[in-house]
């Protein structure tokens, strides 16, 4: 099967952003302060069964830094599955204990938690399993550079190069496997734009009157997120060296976890409603997402930055597309004060952007 890629420089996304919908207009009327980046891929199948991608880009530049937050959990979930694939005595359901706690876990359950409710500790355990050095080495091999996975999330030892150990129990015979947990090397600082942000930040309850420094934090550019999603769902369209080394069965399980809604993962629907970690199309509503719309995605939100990359499929309308976007909503330009416009500006923008793209896809289908 042949894959054809077309990089478009026309005004498709620009046209979408001329929408009169208030959720779009509020952002576009002050676009310069919101650091918006958007990538959109149309997916078509030719009469011969070949896949055709047509890509559209708005302000997406690898060198323009934004904080990726929990979107980094997507590659770590895939690399953890790769790791298990390389150790035949282990698999996704092999139980393990981490030094971070005393509970039995499995990588399969970590992946479920990562995608259902974006659990930080599940990510931190997989980060320790893989190690920062191996994570970045493998992402570079796959061509996802200048991606930088540098730290854990929401924990006191976020930047500690020493890794917490994990002990696997591959059988009921008392056998254990403890992988190598040598400390990581110092972080390599990339030369990127906008790694110093805002006019101040809060530290230990006090305001520091200087820009917040992101130069040692995680970086996962939008182009890398978008490309990774393509490879994840259309792997046979890429060369073997660009594919994740994961069995088809495990790949399916990860894809299924990505679209599973919190209520279907046994979380309380009152707290973890359908759109809890799905912003495109539904983020501004707590209503149930229709069963025929499947959103395979990962979101991130922290330090006033909201990001999502998603492969969206409507089985009823026979629609499929890939959409990625990021937006900064920090009106006072102070970081780490927990005063951000997520619910009033950022999530409504991403939700309406998703709906605008969806309606465009419906129009494309009707025009064929």
C-alpha cells in the first residue's frame, strides 16, 4: 500500500479560524499572546486502496517552545511496551512493585490510567523503568528530535537522576526480575525560542519578578506529537525503522486504551466525565460522547498551556482525521500561580476547533 503525503501551504486552517464562534474569536482577536500552533491531517483512501495524507499547518515550528505537560505520557507508554517486547519473559500484564509505593502494578494498568485520567504516578513509574537516557536515545533513533523528556511529573523527585527501582514478578514460582537502574546523565539543553516565559512566577509562596525558565523541562514539539500519532495508527505506511517495535496485539491494546472513556475504565463518571481528558469537540461539555465517535488522543495542561493530539474517527459518518493543537492561556503572565483561563478560554477554543474541523470533514465527504 502506498502512502502519499502532501504538505499544504493554503489557507485551510486560516479559514477555519475566521469562524464567528465566540470561542474562536476570543483567541484569534489576541492571537499573538496565545502561542497557538495547529496541525491538521486529512486522510483519504484512493480507489486502489492507497492512503493519502494531506497536511495543513498553522504557526507550528519545532523551535518554538511550549510546555507539553502530560502529552509526554504518550511516547513513554509506547516505549514501555517496546521495552517489554525486548524482554520475552515480561509482558504488559506482568505484575511489578515500584519503590515509589507498595502496590502491585502492571504496565497495562499504567497505560490504562495514563489515557483514562492522565495519571502522573503511572507515568513516573514508567519513566523510572525506562530511564531518561534510554527514552531520549530511542526517540532520537525514531526521528523525534528535538524532543526532550527530562523529568517526572508532580513529584518531589521530578528532576532526580536516581531512578526508583522496579521488581517484576513474571511467574508464581517466586522468580523476580530487577532491570538495570543506573542513574541518568545530566540533561542536554536544546537551543529553542521562548524557553523564558512571562513576567514572573511563584516560588515558595513568593512572587519572583523575572521570566519563568523552561529550559530544563520536558519538550515535545507539536510536529513530533502529530507525526507520532500518524505512525501509531498508520504504521504500515512508514519504513520499519520509523515504527515502534510493538506487537500488533499490544499496539491494539494501547490504541484501545487511548479511546477508552473514564466511565468505561471504572472511574466515577461524576468526577471523571467523558471529556475529562478529551478537549477537541467535547471539552466544553460534560455530556456523554456518542459511541460512534472515537477519539484516540492525549492531552496535556499545565503552566497555562493546553495541548492535544488526536486521531478522531466517526464510524457513523465514515470520517477520520488527525488534529493537534496547543494554546497558552495566562492573561496575567505569572507562572505557577494556578491562575489560568483553561475553562473560559483554552478548552472552549480547542473544543470549537475540533468541531470546525469535523464539519469541514463532513463537507469534504459530501463533496466526493
